[in-house]
């Protein structure tokens, strides 16, 4: 059995296999480089998280400010349109049930004050009723042809009957400009009858999108940050990319943005890089304000700092490793030289001398080595002969002591004594004693033979049966299940005393260790073409799976592989079989658990030549 001391020896020996140079470099890597790398990574993660939180809060505030400015802009525009509602000329124009001629329309325009004077954000406006439509361009920047007039009339028909607020932002439209068609934002202001609350007219204002862009870009968000705006219908009204104007929001956004007023944050891969997206839907207008900031912009400097730190730290660690390696090389070179001198001294060359020029610990060690070698030479010259005589006397004394012990334990003396005990037991009629004395004599006679002597397995099993006759007197509950006929093992070779130690091991570790009553021991035989298998079975507490696997692993190793390790009974039996017959013969723990243990003994067949 291998205790914890054996494993501790393995671990310490594993560390001792490394050189001092390797140990020093390993210490630098373990206690300098790896902690530096771990702390750098932790610092980077915490800093990135803090920057992300700050960026989210900043962009939330920025989007909220854009939303507030747009709401204020549209509220101011709503107030600007109020004079149209109460202007008497417009009321008269709207109440007129028949189409008016061009002169009347021009007269109305001349008498109508320019309420949008000074507002460069207005392209033009239109006043519509059931019978008439009047269109006026502001500052001559837009013209309304038949196509635009038809589109305005269609808007009137659709919005006049539609329920909803009087003031409404329709979305993006198109007007013919001076040189090209211009996209505008259309806003509707309904005129209702105060008695019937029915829509009797409508004011449509066309705003240039540049004002929306100007509000969205009032905050300095940087060249690589994007702020774009979509109306309540999901149409983009401002975007840094002009090709996106008037187009619906991409499906990837539409699935995330809420239908009602609210705000949120998410990360999305845009243009090939991870981007922070902050959005807010206006409660008043239903418009969506969106800010996109690439994470590279947020943490770019941090990444550069991290890379510089890693490079600097790596260079520092490499410098330390090189310095320690140079020191370790100088140290180990002196130690290897001293080791070489010690090896020569071990081989008998006591004239070696280590250099003594150094004043550090290595120099002191060399001087101590020189004194030690000189002292060894002196002791050898002075007391060598006396020690040899002493050893000879000790050997002679031990031989005499051994002969005395052998004379005391004379086999014939023991046989005669057991025969006397047997005779007295027969005379007194105590047959158990007679039986035990006879069995003990047979066991002793078989045991004093050479342990390495090869015997037949049937003789070994006969010896174990005699051994059980003695044990049954001590363990009355012992049940031996011997199912191995003699004819099956007549041609099987074995080594003396290999089964009895396995049985004793079962009693000790299978039953007594688990505080179980010694009970069942069974034997089974199996003939295979290569070898004979004898199975020894107990019903004790067994051993852990790891321990069983460890025993089997050691059974497969040569004896030199576990030198200086604690020997166990099973190992001695296995090794004796291997020495007698070689591989693949020996022991194998087939199974072990709470229900018992099964041990295989593989033995060869006797040769008949």
C-alpha cells in the first residue's frame, strides 16, 4: 500500500528534476509576468466598462438634447402658424364655395402678410380648401408645378377626413427647386369649423431638411460619430449619408426600436466594427433620435495604452529573464563544476580540489568541499584498517548469533513437539487440537522451503487448504468455496507461498480494515490458451477505484521503476512470479468495491519436454 509520504516524495522529486535556472525563470514567469498580464487584463476590462458607461450616459444626454431642440422647433413652428387660422382673408378664402379666379388669388397673396418673413427654413406653403388651392414659394427657392399641386391636393383629401391632431408632421416630400428637386419636410395645420368641428381647410408648410440637420448636428459629436433622425413613420429625415434620406429605417433597427415613446441602448456591428447605439423616441412628435459611436473611437486611446503597456511589460520581463538567466548560468556553471568534482571524489579520486578564488557562497562551498575531501583522506588513512577489523568482528558475531537462533529453531525439534501435542490430544480425545497440530506441522514443513522454488499449483492449493483448517478454528464463520479441481491444475506451474499471502491480504484489508467479520473466500480456475487464471474472491469492503488502478499500474512496471517505494504483500507475490516466469504472468486486480475484491493470478503451464 502506498501512503501519502510516497506521493509527497514523487512531487518533491518532480520539482528537484528542474535546474536552478529553470526554477528562477519559472518564478519570474509565475510571480511577475502572469500577475502583470492578469492585472493588465483586469485593468483594461474595468476601464473599458467605465468608458462604455460614461459614453452611454453622454450619448443619452446628447440624444435627449437633440430631441428637446426638435420638439421646441416644432412647437415654435406651430405657434407661428396660428395667425393663419384667425386671419380674415384666409377665413374668407376658405369659406368660398366656388373656385376663385387668378386675379382674386393674386389679390389675396398681395394682401396676405408674409408670416414666414425671415425664416429661411421654409421653402413654401400652401392653403387648401374644398374648392381652391393657393401655393406660395418663399424667397423664390421653390416652384410648385402641376405635379406638386396634385400631390398637395391628394394630401388634403387624405388628411382632411383622417382623425388626429390639427397640427401634424407628415414626413418627407419633394419640391422642384431652382436647379434640382429638393426633399422637404411637410407639416399640416388643419382649419376646422368652430360649430361643426369639421375640417374646412388646411395649411401645408414645406420645410427644408437642412434645418433638421442643423439641429441634429448642433452638438459636436466628432467626425466618426453619427446622429440620425427618423420620423414617426420610420422614414429617415436626417442622416450623414444623403442616400439614406427619405428611406425607411433598416430592418435591423426597426426590430429593436420601440413603437411607443422611450429610450434604450444596444451594441451592434456596423460598417464592420462594434458600435454603441443610443436611441430615444419623442413623446410629442414620435420621432426617433439615434446616436451611433464606434467603440474604437471610445476606447481607441485605451487600446493604444494597453498595447504600449503590454509591450513595455513584456520587454521588462524579457530583460529580467535574460538577467536572471545570465546569473543562473553563472551560478549553475559553478555548481556543475563542483558536482563534477564531487562525482570524481565519489569514484575514489580524493586528490581533486575546487577553485577557491570566489568570495561569495559558491567560494565558501568550494572551500568546504576541499576540507571535506582532505578529512576523508585522513580518515581513510588513519582508521581504514581498524574499521575493516571492526566490520569483520561484527559479521562474525552476527553469524554466531544466527547459528544460535537456527539451533534454537530446529525443524526436527518443532516437528517432534507438534507430534507430542498431537499424541496428547488423541489420548485425551481432543480432536480439534490433534487436527490443528497436524495441520500446523504440514504448514510449517511446506513453508520452510525455498520461497523461489517452483512447485505445482495443486501443491500450493493443497497447502492453502491445510492452512484453512487452522483458520477455521479461529474464524468459525469462515466459508471456503474451492471450485478448482486438482485435475484442472495438474499441469500448472507456480511458486511456493503465493496464494497464502493473497488470502491474508483479503482478511486484513478486505474484512478487518472495514470491521467486517471474516467470512467468504472463493477460488475459481480458468484455462486459456496462453496461461491459467486463478481467481481469489472475497466479499469484504474492497478498495477505492483509484487505489486499484494504481496497484494494477505498478503491477505492469518493472521493479526498478518503483525503487525506494513502500513494498506491499501483493507486490512481493507479483514480483516473485515475474522473476520465476516473466511477463505476462503475475497479479491483476480484476475488480474491487463494496461487494468484494477479485484478484487474478496468471500462471504458466508446465512444460512436458
